[in-house]
C-alpha cells in the first residue's frame, strides 16, 4: 500500500509540475504559506474482502486538496479560481485518466481564510494485496 501511494504521489508531482504554468507545490502534507498547493493524502484504507491466503482486497481512498490564492503572473493578477481550475484539470487527467482511479467527490470547499480558494477531490481504488493487482 505504501509503495503504491508513493508511486502515485511521485507520478502526480511529476505530471502536474511539468504541465502547470503556475509552478504548484505538490506535497503529502499541508504547508501553510505556500501557494498554489496540491496535497495528496490517504483518507481511508478499508479491507472489503478477506479470504485468507486466497484474496485480500482493500478499498483505498485518496484525497487531493488544491489551495490557491490570487497570483501575480506575467505582469498581471490571475484569479485564484483560474489557477485552481487548471490544477484541478491536471490532477484529474493524472489520477482519473492515466491511473484509472474512480473520482467519488469533487467540490470547492469553504475555507476560513477568504483569500484562499480550495477544491477537494476524492478518489478510490481497489487493491488486491494477495495478487498485487489494482482494479
């Protein structure tokens, strides 16, 4: 499970960093003053089938939080929502299209700091730990 998460994180970091024009910081934990920020974390890992040595299947839930603020870019100001939407598209391309994870939640989230625009996305994947297969 840890190996899969680490490979997924490194792939997401590489993909989004290379495609985004806004130079986001990709992390496994939140950094308070760095924006734009994309945080990938495990939100839940539930065993859904345990047949001993034959089959052990887990449902892994992952959360991606995108936090942005208005940025100065190319001599002008770019709205936080535009930055977040670009990162949202790139995260979904990698997690959903390239890795085949199922998106189960996708919504802007209110934040205590009104200057920060935030989107929360959740993905799930089934992993057969006995056979090392991802469904």
